[in-house]
C-alpha cells in the first residue's frame, strides 16, 4: 500500500530531536528510509547518540542541517504512531525553555513519565489468545495432554481470551500455551486498549452537590461565560467557603461541552479526600498524577491522558505538561502554595505560571483558587489582568472563627503552652469540641544542650543544630538528613544534657500529661512515612476518636475537620524576622490557613495565636483586617523596596565543598555580565545558611524592573557563564522567579 506521506520522505527532511542532555541545542537526524511511520513533531524516536541509544522527542522538521549530510545519523525507531507531545504542549515547553533558560531536552523530559522517557508504549497493549482452525479440529487428539486440552477449551470463543483472564482462571497457563502455540493450535495478538465510550450527558455525573450559594453561582457563571477564550480568574475564598464546589461545577460545564479539564493541586493538597470528591461527583474517568505514584502507575495515568480516556486530569506540579486534548478549563487550587515551584533541582519552573500560559495557548479560562493568594496574583488583580471572584462567607452554616493573640511574656508558659491556651483547650474539650495545636517543628526539641559546658549538638555538615527525636532515640538534621544516636551525656564534658525548645513530639507529651483522658493524634512527616499513614491519622480526627491533633504544616491543607472548634498556633514568631523578603507572606498564609481549620461545622471556632511580639505590625494587620489588610501593607512594602511583583528577580546559585570557589565562580560570572544598564546585580554573598549537607552555598541576584532587558541579558550571558572554567566539585544553577532566597 502506498503511504500517503511517502513524498515527505523523499524530500531531504531532517528531524530535529530534543534529547535529555545538558546541551542547549536540538540534534539532527535523518528519518528511516523504509519506515511506514513518518516521524512527526511530538513523537518519540530512538536514536544513536555517541555509543548510546537514547529516546528523544521530535521537536520539529527542517529542510537542512548545519551538519554535512554524510555526518547525519538515521533514527533507529519511531516509537509513536501519533504525537504524545501535542502542538500546544510543545509550544508551552518551547516557551518554558526560553523563559527559564533551561535546555529544551531536559524540559521535554519533565513532560514525560520516566517509563515513557525510556520508550514504553504510549498505549497499553492487551495480549489476546485464540484457538486456530487446526487447534479446533485437533481438539480430540489432545486427550493425553489434559492441561493443553483444558486451555484450548477455554479459547473456544471467537473474540479470544486475554492473558489477564487466563491468569485468573489457570495457575500456570504459559507452559501449556507454549506447547499449543508450538503445535500451531493457538496464537496470540496484541490490541491496544480502546478508550471507553465518551461520558457525556446522562452518564457524566455520579452524584450531585449541595445547591450553590449566590456567590458560588456568580463565580461559576462568570467562569463558564469565559469558555472558549483565555480568561484568568482569582477565586478568593476563605477556607471552607466552597471553592472546591465551584471547581466541581465549572469542570462539569466543561465536560458537558465535550472538553477536558486540568486541576492542579499542591503536593500536600492531593489528598484521598479530594480525589474522592471528584470521583464521587463524576462518572467520567479521572486521571490522577502525583509524585508518590510508582513508575508503572504514573505511566498508566499518562496513557489515560494520551488516549483521551481521562476527561479530568487531577495532579501536582508536573501534570501541567500532561497531554490533554480539547482542554477547556484549568484550575490551580491553593495557587499560593510553594510546591508549585520546582526549586530543588534541574528544570526550575512554576507550574502555576505555566498553567496560566497553557490556558492562554488553549484559549481557555484558568481559575487560581486560594484563601491566601500570593502577592503576585493579588497584584495581577489590582492591575486588571485577572478578574477577582470572591466567596466571602463560609458554606453552609459555618461562621468565621474569632481570633486573638496570647502574649507569651505576660503569662505562665509550660512547655511552650501559655495558661490562657490551656484554659481554652479545657473549655472546648469539655464542650465536646476538638482541638488543633499547630507548631511548625517536628521532633521532640530543636536543640540538645549541655547543662554544664554550653555544648550544643551541631550538625557536622550544616550550619544548623541537630533535632532531638526522643521516641526514636536519635539526633537528626532536618537539613541534610544526618542521623546519630541520642547521647545521654555531654560528649565534651560528660555532664547531663537537656532538651531545649518544643517540637510536635514534645507538645504531644505535654498535652498527654495535661489531658490524660483525651486521645491525641499527631500529624507530621515522622508519623506519615508510607501511603495510608496520613489517611489513618486523618480518620482518627474526622471520626472524633482523637480529641486533640498536634501537627506541622501538614494539618493546614485540604482536610475538613468539622468538629475542630479551637486552633492554637504555638509559635507564630518564627519567620517574622527572616532575611527573605517573602517570609512575612508565608507566615501570614500559614496563620490564616491553620486558623481556617477552626469551626468549619456548625459550632463557632476560636483561634489563639501565641507570640512574644503581640505588637508586631504584621500580626496586628492580620488580626484586625484579615489577609486583605496584611496583603495591602505587604504590597506597599514590596513596591517601596522594589521587590517582586514590582521587579523581576533571577538567582544564580553556586555550591562547592568550600565557600571560596563558590564565591569566586559567582564573582567571575558577575564580571562577565559587565556593566548592565537597567539591571541591578546583588552579591555574590554566602547563603543565610551557607553550609548545608557538607557543601557551601552562595548566590548572586539579578534584579530588573522589566522582564525584557533581563531576559535579553540572560540569553547572552548564560552561554558565557557555561563556558567558565570551574573546579570539579562546583555546581551551579539558575532560578528564574525564585521563591526562596537563601
Ligand atoms: P473550600 O474548597 O473553599 O475549602 P469546600 O468546597 O470544600 O470549600 O466546602 C466546604 C464544605 O462546605 C464542604 O463540606 C462542602 O460540601 C460544603 N459546601 C460547599 N458549598 C456548599 C453549599 N452551597 N451549600 C452547602 N454546603 C456547601
Ligand atoms: Zn558539656
Ligand atoms: Zn545537616
């Protein structure tokens, strides 16, 4: 049969392939001469690369190459029949590679699950077994091979039998099957799993939600009216105001138009409760993509996207790159959450910012939801770029909680808990309420100190102290993971040691002593180690079995505990005096998010914030005017200091086994930048915690009022920085729009 695309092959088409290498370029290959499948942009190919064979993605086609034709190698295999990176996602990746100044190959790799990067098929294949004509005719002759006969008997259906079904019915069927195949009595075929029929109309929904409030209905209508065009919204609603209900309704509208929806949530926000709410509401298939999936599970979820089976894609950060046809709506829940920014390694991107861009490419509305929006997003509302939708009241009968500060200097404090807080706990517990105690430190105590000589247990590899974990009887570093036995005596002078300060473990112990009859649950990273641990703790609270919950940040996200009536914030002060300009924003967000856990049911809630600085302007504005008041003050401060969102910042970071080479590298990089107008270079300077995990960290900041000159400079400067000679142990990275400044 003639391949209709054959003539494309006869012209000297060059495939420009993105490979996962650190080189900032694409690689040219020739298509296979006799292949029936023509490689198109977005398809994966296997190619020779030096002595290796790599899987890459065809980025584009070209008519000529910079390499002479005889140097060009030929593609070994085309892995896909249709593109797995569609044109829209390809544009997004192109843009991201330019904006974050990261090589396109690794950027492309971030869009694919690991097994797909290694060449796994984009469609799940089902192996089917059939009886052949001669097998059916020879049935009688198998009398002396009962297992083969039994198996052949099972194959006597025209549509054949899948391997899965055979495994369910027979213990070891592969051996007799091999014999049948060898005799020509049975054969197999593979077919790809066809997507199930489209769920629309009647079979779209499984359940229904509560009737929408007026504000919710207004929000849903506004978002729905913007369908089929790019329109960014901030859905600003306090915790429990019914944002998720708005998401569910707008997703339903998109699905009814035969479109698909992408819902991004923070790492910690993708709880079984949330997944459950989507699966209970929609009969349409939901693909769930997050970092705790095994490679096989992730591949399966990605295949659901590629085939179009998934109508809703619910995922964390990297799901922003999922292949989704007819994308009609993007939702970013808890848009302020730092986990949307990949900042640890490799390709440092903001999934929230890319979601906005993807919506623009798709011509679809994008909804950023939060009770505590980032200052960037609020500024976008103020400047008229985003439309604001508000849900000012709690859904149902719930009332907003009353909040007050407890002055730690004015009251007796026992193991970190002041008398008024203890009394409030007594009141709420006697009244059948549940109590949530928040402290942002896990472990028993943050410091182990000698009672005689002043020794303090330090981490050998970090500028940090080791945290006492009494239950496990270990000393651990929360920055590098160092782990050592807990000494009973001072290793320096042999005197007794003491535990200084509070962590979740110690607070739990204190509360057990104060309220011996009250079951207590703890939620932090030490308790939640495996899948299912989190659900176990959450269900102890949700069922009412546990009366007091002690926890870190983990308690602030996603859970709905209707019977929690009191929230106590033990240490609001941490972060009030940080050098990072974003620290106050994070403190305010955490306080509001934790406070939002109080009184979500019908009983009114109360929030107590313990502090040694009850007159701190941030706490005052937060308490008196809420998050809005705080945000106004904080934005004014940022504008005055020329910090984002009123300027753009890029961090060049370096680390080495000593501080001097890191600083020297950054210094040389700064020299290369020369005298740049419109830009401000700050540093190089050691990081606030310079030594971390046995490496010394430093950074150089580049600041600019406008984006354009900044990116022009980076594009010109980075290749020269890359060409700098560096010591072998030096590592460096670029972070565009950094969220944390060390
Ligand atoms: P958020 O996402 O803003 O925290 P949710 O959508 O989870 O809020 O709603 C909080 C609670 O209120 C949930 O239990 C939800 O089922 C309920 N709820 C939401 N909207 C309504 C409504 N219009 N009427 C009654 N209950 C509602
Ligand atoms: Zn000592
Ligand atoms: Zn350490």
